């Protein structure tokens, strides 16, 4: 690390009048030799306005984050659209079993002649030759279906009568009869713990539903749907949905998981990806229009991460979740190019939509803005209103592109999209992209292109080893304040074994203080990825792990939460002296106008405690009430284990301090001092 004191020219490009980041960078600076470490806050200097929305979340549907994750649907493959293009062993009846009860005999057929909707082409044709005690299908959900006794679950399905009795030559009387059906919840022993009856009549697709309340709790239930007479019945969109969702939303989110996200108090949410956005082939980008409207009309398709996405959790649900959490929505659309690794061609896969298709694609992007912000009587505003949200969502930021290679293919299309948005919706801020890494060709070209187009904000990504955050404390000090703002859209500290260690969490805390000191240009920052289901983890590390019944936040989660709930809107300059060469200590000082607190954050990445004097003597007052929050673990390699208590939790103490006081900052720790 170079000491900023001996490179004054480095800062000549910095617009801001004062340099708290410079002071902070001194923390790790070898040239300073003093007996004791001191952090001296300058209350007299002008405060720097910083982003009040710095810490948010990046949500991508990978690791089963949506279906089998945040989306509360309990049935897997509910619309018989699973296919071998998703996973070689999958097909329309994956995760379904044929049930032939007590003398029942039947078979499963696949229909596509009269679908519920053209976007949902396949359905089940259940042929019952002998009814016995019932013939039908059973589903065990995503690994398992957990149910709570006494809670309400909505069982529903779409159906029409194909024929009754025998397919050919049945009696006209029989043909007139409705098909009796039963929906059941069974426990692991196969005992019925809730049941409802239905009569299916007629040749029109109709939705049937009933509320089931299980008489006992079980973690491994089975949902069973049985026809009770001989005949043929077409079935689609079989669903079992808890009534108790996050914020009580219909078609909503799994409550415990959504709550763990909401507890982060994210100031914004970027969605739905990630690589998912631009897709693994040129027409495989995430089309927001496929994800809105009635769920049976949404267009399920292969997720970039090699599994099935129903899009039951779609743009409406994402925007609503943002609203429920008080987070700024930052949707991301494809820049008209697919992933540079698409088509099984690493680094050579980028292709662009044919230019002849770009006008239509651009209209789709503009329609998204109308859908989010337009009046309820506009074409797309009406779709939002029909979903139950007549008021606009207040979209302000729109990401265009994700980690794309900055080629001429990309540039042409990005510019077309950006220009169209600027013309029709100058109120929307387009977030650009500068490739997948913290430096290198795409980063350099991306920044050059950003300056050329005079973009307001760009998205940087980096997954790096923990030390990187210590070695790059000065990174944003040197950024040009006249150029675009920065959204650090994806970042994480990666250990060689990709474990969520205390070392990685503390390294991210070091990153976060450097972002905070520079939050005059670093507008947003989000750790990535957010969610991962146990048994379906494709990418590690993640912030929150979960299984069917439990949520396991990582140590890294705690760091994100602590920064989010202890944010400020002004940065104060400060200076650190006396730190021995190479010591990993970093800090930030912010002021929060709402609470009127001065918030000092100190991150110690050493394996031993560091004592420092905190000097507040330039403040008008002599005494401060102080609440200290300490998140520490003496072992850098410590990790949380599923089912065990977290190895480290924030601890609090409060009292009062004078304007100069000593404090010991423990090994591997983040300490937050809230001074009032
Ligand atoms: O966060 C996981 C992936 O990392 C994202 O999809 C992509 O943008 C990045 O490469």
C-alpha cells in the first residue's frame, strides 16, 4: 500500500474540499511513526454530504433464491413445464408421482393442445381407467413440504373435463357427470392431515381452490390431488401456498426469509440479476413482461443458472417487496447482448440482438418505465393497476447491462437504449456497467465509454480475496468527482475455500468504511449474492443460507446489517496517527442528521486488539453519550454452522465519554461508536 502522504499528486484530481478518506488511508500507512494510535475527528471542518442510501441488497435468482426460496409456493413444477433443457434428467412430470389408490388405475399424459395460456403450453392429462379410492398425482415440493398445524394453506389448480367414463364409446349419461376430486395434505406416514373436495365440470379451464388447515405439523408433507371417477381430466398450475406470507401479500414471499432480508433495512434492491438478466443465449434474456400479470400467464423458462424459474416471483412482486421494505427499486435489463460466456463459449459468447430487433426491444424497456411509473390508465400502468397497485412505484434508477464485455456489439446497443430512455424519460437515471472486475480491459473500456456518454452512475463488480479490501482502502479516494457516481453492485471477500469466515466479513467491513468515506461518489453498494438454498448452492459465499424450514444468516450478513442501520448522511474528516506499518485498521466517521449522532466505525483486521485514543476535542461539547456496538471474533477463520448459535453476535454497551478517550478495538472486529 502506498502512503498518500508521500503521493500528494494522487489527490490533485479530487474535487472535494476536504479529505477524510485521505486521513483514513493513513491508518494503514507505514510512514507514520508515533507511540500510540489516535483517531482525531475534525468537527470544525465542513462536512461532506454522502449517500444516505449506501447499503442495500442485490437479489438474483440463483442458488434457488426464487422458486424453492423466497417465493412462498410449496409445489415444485406446478405447471408441468420442467424440461431437459434445464437439467438433463428433468421432464414435465419431474417431482410428480402417479398415485393409484386402492384399486385405482390410471396414467399421466402430457397435453399442449388447449393450454391455459399460450405462455404456459403444457398441462397434465390425467387418464383414470379405474377410480378405486382415487387416481391422481402427488408432489413433495422443493426437497420437502413443511406445514404448520392450524395454519392456512391455499390449495388450487386449474382443470377442465376432457372426457368422463371411457374415452371412446362411453355413455352420454356418464359424459354429463362432473368429475369429483380431492386435494389432500398427507404427513410422512401417508396419513391425511387436511382435505378438500371439488367438482370439475365443463370444457373450459377453471381455477379451483380451497383453504387447507393441517391438523398436525410436519416438515415432510405430500400434496395429493385425486380424481374419484373414471375419465380424463386436464390439470395445470397446481399450487399450495401459505396464507401467511411476508406483509400478508397474495402470491407473496416466504415470511422468515423475507423478514431476514427486511431486517437488513436495505436502502435499495437491485434485481433480478446478475447473469440472469442477459442470459445464456441471445433471446434468453430475462423479459420483464413475462413476469407480470396473472401467474398462469407468466412464461416460465430456464434460468441462466441451469434450473427452472416460474416467474411467479416477478417484477410486480419485486417492486412490492421493495415498497414493503422501504427500499429503492433498481431493476436491471439486458443491454441487448447476452453473456460473454453464453452458448457454452467462455469469453466468446457475447452476441447482440439483431439491430432490426432493437426498436422492439427498446420499446419493451420503455414499457417497463411506463408499467412502473405511468398512470393507471396508461397501457402498461393499467397492467400494474390490475395487479392491485394503481399508484406508481416511483422508479428512478434502471440498470442497463450486467458485467458485459465492453465491445462494439455492446456499445451500439447500450447507447441506443440509453438514448431512447433519455429522450422519452429524462427523469430516469440509467446505471451503466464496467465489466466483471475491479480493473482490466472491460473496466477501463467501460469507464471510457461512461465518460464518452456522460453517464450519471455505473456498476462495478468485484469478488476478491479478503486482503484486497485492505490493500484498496484508497481506491475511491482517487476517483474523479466530476465523473459518474459508482454503484458497487456486486462485491464479496472470497476465501480460497469460499467460506463465510469472520476474516471475510471484517474485510468487507473494511471495504464498507472505504465506501462510506467516499460516499459522495459511491452512491450504492450491495454484497453478492444474497440467498442460497442448502443443497442447491451453485455459488459461494452468499449472505443468507436457508433450507425448507430455517434461515441461516452468515457473519457477513451481520456486517451488512450493522452498516445499514448505522448509516449517516454526512462524512466528517478525521485523521489517524501512530499506526504501525501494515496494520489492518480502517475507519470512517459519519453524521446522521436524523438521530444527530456522530458515528465512528473502526475495523480491526488484526489477530490482536489495537488500542487507540479517540479525540473529539474539536466538537463544541465536552461530554458525549456513547452507544458502542462491537462485532468480533478472535478466530479469523470462524464460521457460523447451520443449526448452531452464531459464533459472533453484535454486543452493545453504553455510557458516557469525554472528548478524548481510550478504547481497545478487539481482534477481527467491527466497532461502531454512536456518539450523541
Ligand atoms: O453474483 C453471482 C454472479 O456473479 C452474478 O450473476 C454475476 O453478475 C457475477 O458474475
